[in-house]
């Protein structure tokens, strides 16, 4: 079986598709799996051991993308997220069996459509993605070994705070409350670190200017796999529902996470791919109260066992 799996959007969206890749590769090891991904995930996908090949979804040169897909002679494709442009490309590629969720007008470019109703959030996003495997492998067990990313890093007593906002996140702490949270454990035995992505320059400058306690600034302008290794070597990752949170989940690192309080944005849909015992999920809105903040601070102190 020569299989293409597509997920051509953001970091977190790609990470929650990885259980689909891993379950197939572990249970059907002779399947050759190629990932079609956006530019931001291209190098990351190449670094993942259970992905055999990677094609760039080049939105600036879709003809090239089409030719790259055609040249691989795929038997089937599974698309975890679809839009019209992707649908057209896969239709033109000649792939005989094209699986996708039954959603949007783009579904008509696919000949195996799976009704899921993801907006009801009856499962997490990664579980919905994993379900798609049954369209091609009816006997597949919807399970895989954890951690999702097999990164063997020695754990350091470190808490990482990441303030960035993700595409699907409607809930986040104010930046001053990230500083307040970190300050609340400044005399604990844990190192405090703040991490920032390439688009987080303003947040980085603000935190550097307003820090009044010792903290390490981790400027995560490294590969996604290197960032995942840094997270994996930490005790706790504190963030909103964003790509780095899903990297933490993929390494089975403990998380303290903030989600929007709508069903779509909640942890019911966007929880990490990690053991539930390692997840500390809070649903908040932009007008969260002081009491809600204090509940989060209390939980942080419980995790690091600090009074």
C-alpha cells in the first residue's frame, strides 16, 4: 500500500494528525506513508521516524504540488482537513481512493466521505483523525504507542511558560498573568523559562522588560523537533491551546493549558495527545475573573509541590 496522508495547515493541527500516521505504520508496517504538509511542518515531518516521505503543499505553486503527488503513484489518500484547492489537486492526481471527512463543499472531490460532525466535539480532534484510518484499514485498532514522539530526554526540574496564541485557541491568560504565575513559584526548586516562537517578538520584549525575578528566555527559533526535545526535557509546559502545547502532548510532557470556553475551542476537542493524567486543562474566556486565575495558580503550585 502506497498511502498519502494530508494535513496542510498549522503546527498543532498537524501534530493531532500524527496518531493516524503512527497507528497505521505500527499495525501495517509495509505501508509506505507520505505526508503532504505546509511549509511550517515540512522539516518537522521529515524528522519523524514513522513518516517515509514528505511532499510540500506549495500554495504558491500548486501545479508543482500536483506533479509531486502524481509522481508517487499513490494507491489511496486520507485527508484529515480539506479545502477546495486540496480537493482539486487530489482529484486531478488520479489517486483512486480518496478519503476525507464529510464536510464543506470540498468533500465532493473525494470518493470516500466519512461523516464525523466534529463540531459536536464528541471526541478529540486527534481521535477524529485516527477514525479516518478505518476507511482503508477496516480492522485497524485505534491505538498507538506513547509517547507519540519517541524523544528520550532526561527530565530537568523546569517549568516552561509559552504565551503565544494558537489558531484554534479562544482562551488565554493575559501576558501579565503569565508573569504572575511564574513569579508565584520563583522560590521553588524549579527553573523558570519563557519560550517564544518566531512571531512572538513583542511578547518576548514585554516579558524581558517586566521580569523582576530570575527566568531563562528560550528563543525557540530552532527546528520544531529541537523545540520538542527542549519541551520533553522539561517538567511542565504552561500555555494556551497552540502548536507548542501539542508538541508537549506528543512528548507526553505534563501540561497546564488554557482553552476557550466554547465547545469548539474547548479541551473536549483540542486536548493533547498525551496521558490524561498529565493534562491540566482550564476553560477560560477573555474576561476571566481573579478567582479563575487563582485556581490556575493554585494548580501550578500543587504540581510543583510548592507552598
